[in-house]
């Protein structure tokens, strides 16, 4: 348990250092912002993904409550 806390603390420290570096370096910040814009989904894709997630949840509940046998 003690070892996993140190690993988690180290990961948080690395993320903080990278965030500070990216936030203070204008070139890296602009490249990161451009990557986020390029990876953004269109409204149609968001609606499709939301619909698929909703259908998956409904199918799981249907299986869990109606089809599954003890």
C-alpha cells in the first residue's frame, strides 16, 4: 500500500511538471491547442456517439433485467 502511494504521488508530480512546462512555453501551448481543435468532434459525431452509448446502456439493462437467468 505504501509503495502504491509513492507511485501515485510521482505520477501527479510528473503531470504537474508537464502542465507547467506546456503552459509556460508559448510554442508548446499553441501546438497543444491546435491538437485539441483538430481532435474535436463535430456535432453530428457527438450525437451519434451519445446515441450509441445510450443504446449500449439500454441493451445492458435489458440483458440484466429480462434475459439473464439465475
